[in-house]
C-alpha cells in the first residue's frame, strides 16, 4: 500500500505517488520563459531556487488553465536523465491523499482518458472517482528538442 | 544507571572522517598512477603506505571495522612492495586501483557497514592473491578494471580556506556592524543635519559589503588542477579497455574555479576523455604506421581569457571524420540545415554516433550530449576544432563569475529582464527614426545600428508600448546593437540562478535571476542574442 496525492485539472483527477511530492504552494505569478512550449508556464522563485511550472492540461492538448482562487502548484521531484529535477505542476485544486495498493492501479485504456498513454502508470478508483495515475518522470520530461543551434528549425524569434 | 551522553558531535566526526578519507583515497589514486610510471620509486610506495596507514587509523577512530580490515590488507600488499618481494606491474596497479574504489565505497557508507559485498570481497581477495610474494615473477596480462571507469565518488562538500581569508572576512563583518550601528544611532537620535553623514556611512557599508562578498566568493574557488589530474585514471582505464596506449597531459596554469563548477565539470571531462581515447586515438599499430608515437596524447589545459575560463580538451589522434559525420547527420535528417562550421556541432546531438560498434565505453552517442547540456547549464560554450590525421580539440568557455553580476534592469511588457552591465554601452532616448517591427535598422548619433524590439523577440503580446527606451549593448563579438525596451529600471546586483538542464538552451537567455521583489527575472545573453540574429538566412526585417 502506498500513498498517493490527487489533484484536479480541468475536471479530471490525477494522482501521483506522495513520495514524489515535496510541497504544495498557492499559485503565484510565474515568469514566462521565451521559446518554450505553451504548457511550460514559466518559472517561480521557491526560496531562492528557480523552478519551472508546467500546465499539464495544456500539455495534453487542452487550453491553458485559468488561474482560480484554489489554483495550486504541486512541487514534484522527477528524474531527468541522471538527475533529480524539481518541477511545479499547476492544478485547479488539490483533492485528497489516498492509499492505493499496486493491484488497484489498473492498466489505462488505450484511448478515452485524454492523456497520452506513455504518461500514465494506470488508472485507479479513489473513493468514487476514477483517477489517472501519472508516471511522473515521463510526464514531466521536457519537450525533446535538439540543443544545438541550427540543427532544428529555428524558433521564429522575430514575428515581425 | 546513568546514561553517558557523548560529549562530542558524532555527526561532525563522521563528516570529517568522510572528507579526510576521500582526500586520502584521491592521493592514493594519484600515487598509484605515478607508481605505474616509476614502479621502483620507493618514495612513492612509502607515501602510499603512509596514506593507507592513516586511513586505517582514521577508520579505527570511528570504529569502522570493515574499512580497517580492508585498509590493512592494502597496507600489507604495500609493505611487500616496499620489501621488494612483489613488483608493481599493470595487473597489480589495476587491482590496487580497484581496491581504492572498494575502500571509497566502504568509507562512504560509514561505520554502519557490516561487511564487504561479494564483488568487493572478490576484488580484495584478488589483491591478496596478487600480493603474495611470488617466485617466479608472474607475467600476467593486465586485468583492466572495467566495472565502471568512474569510481563511486562523493561530490566534495567542503573546501579548504586560508585562515587569513577568514580573518579578513571576520574583520569586515565587524566593520559593517559598527557602521550599521552608527546608522541606527543617526536614525533614532539624529536630525536633518545628519543626513549627509548617513549617506556617507551608507556608502562605506556598501564598499565593505562588496569586499566581503568578493571574499566569500573567492573562498569557494578551488584549483582545477587536482580534478584534471584525477582524470588520468579514466584515461588509463579506457585505454586499457580499448587496447590503446594513451597518456594524459595536464596544464592547469593554477586556474581556480568555483567548487561546484569543478564537480560539474568532472563528468563533462570524463565523457570527453573517454571519447577522445575510444574514438579519437588510433590503435598503436595504426599510429606507428602514420609516423606517430604509439602512445597517444590526450591533453587538458585550463587558462583565463578576459572574464572567462577556457578549458581545452585535445587529442593527437585521427581527427573527426567529416564524411562520416555528414553521412550520419543526413541519416538523422539534420544535414540540410547545417552550415560548415555547424557540422561539427552535430556530434552533440543525442543519438549521434558514427561509431560502428557500440562499446561499453562510448558509442551510444549520449556522452557528448550530456557534456553539452552540463556546459550550457554553466552558461558556457563549446567549440570544436579538428584536423584529419592530426587530432581534435574541444574548447570550453565558462564565465568566471557565476554567482552575482552587476545587472541593468529593464521592463518589457509585464516582465523584467536583466542585462549584464558590462555589455551595456549606453541608454538613449528613442531616436526619431525608430520604426515598428521586431528588428530593423536605426540611426543614432550618426551611427547605423541594428535594433531588436524585445517585446517582439520574447513574444510578448500587445503592440508597441506607449513609451519606449533604447539600450545600446556591445555583445562582445560582433557589432553593437540597440535593444528597444519599455522602461529602464536602473542598475542592481543580480544573483544568477541557472535555469537548469531541464530547460536546455533558451535563445537569448543566459540564466534567471531573483529580484528584490522575489520574482524571477530572465538574464539576457547579449552574445547569444547577437549570434541568433545574425545567423545566415535570417533576413533583416
């Protein structure tokens, strides 16, 4: 049995292992970083460390979430290459902490969840609602772009 | 029954033990590599013995039995080397180096370690066996230590600081306290007439604080030489594994860098050296056929250049194969967009490897990309130079001051940006001739300057701002350019926070910085900005 934190984005409930959650913050103004995908909302200052904040619903193809009274940033630790990365996940509200056994996480259906399959560890029933259990490392990996100047289509920096 | 509370801090003791153990083991590694060069040098063996003995003693102080026993075995072997009953051959050196790794792993775990693991015990056993006084002298083939060329290495958590430097820091802290005391007094009991004195004292505090800040940052600087020399082990092991002969030449020129930078560069250099030996250097027979010495040379050089640290990693091997790179680039769908000088940069793309065989050491194409990301995370750049048949060299440039820069703050839309003050030439009123658009050309003081409207460059919405200002910057390499911003917010010291490898390379942005308000501002990279805007194929608006 392990504990999972669940939160809601755009009406869908998601769950991640609580071992990956560092803290939960109130939403704060984010500094946008240019030339990053829409779903990277930007960066915030967390006690002297600069941390990226992502919008998962935008990453899954939806709209950018509006900021509401209950919007939070869940600070999560993910594995990026050989390092730990700390990333903030924006959510509309934090729902619950629930215990889940491994067997309770069932294989996610191939479609219908609105979330690409590779980002999910599975689905599970948390109380009455179906939560999508996220694979933290996969879902929070950055957009794969070649890091070398000139080797990918140059970002049109000047839309003049 | 009274409980005896320990009257010392066990955590602190273990911390000191770990740091000293690491230092001893590093010294021993260097000693072993030196011993390989001069196997009969009694002084080198004696020093190794002393280190092993000290390590054993330290281990007993913290009741680390497993380490004590392992260190003792090592000591005995070293004793036999001293006696001359055993001779240090390649096999022996490899075994001793592997044992150093074992000692390191054991020391890292602390006194709670109950026993050696199977592979560790095996290594120690093999060392024992090798260390038995032998007749006749064994002609064993070298057993390369293949299990991970990079040994378990704890990142350095402490540095040595000269006491004189600490004394000066303490003095400054005291002087600042006195000055602030004066300010407090004036504030509470002073009158309007004391304003001048307050301003003067504030200025003094500023100067004192700047000096203190510099001293604190300098305290973090450590020589990069020792880390370079430790790479000799990597070179040795990769060479053994690949069946090549290589030696490492180090020229550190006394260059010092921030202690964190040393740690981050360690892996970068290891990757690059592995590549150099595995791919760059030819086999001894091929080298001799080409009238080169059979032993290839891999060189690391550190130097200063203005405000940057320059590190060069070079080899005298076969050079990069232009044809193969072009071919591979084409396969990956990259070639069409590459200008000549960019072709070499293709090797930094993940999955790019022209190696026919994926070897244990390299060839998966991942190493160089990791190196590039690490360098970019340090706000550095890397350049490649190669000559077929003669060799290849990589030049890494890193900015010297990582932590704090003097910044010029500007506002564009709702965001704040920081420009490195050293690159700012002047601020000016918007010239009459300034047009709309993201880029263009304008005339200021009879000088024709290209301009960039940061609002457009960084993708902010909304049209042209009501009021604008111009900052002329000198990007270092290349001509000046004018940045059009909304508002000028003055100078300030900016604490630099790298955006991190997760973001990769963001065009025009060097790093982030935290403002006095607590919000994050992006630090503009003038040279990168200039480079991106002047890439071939980009039409001037």
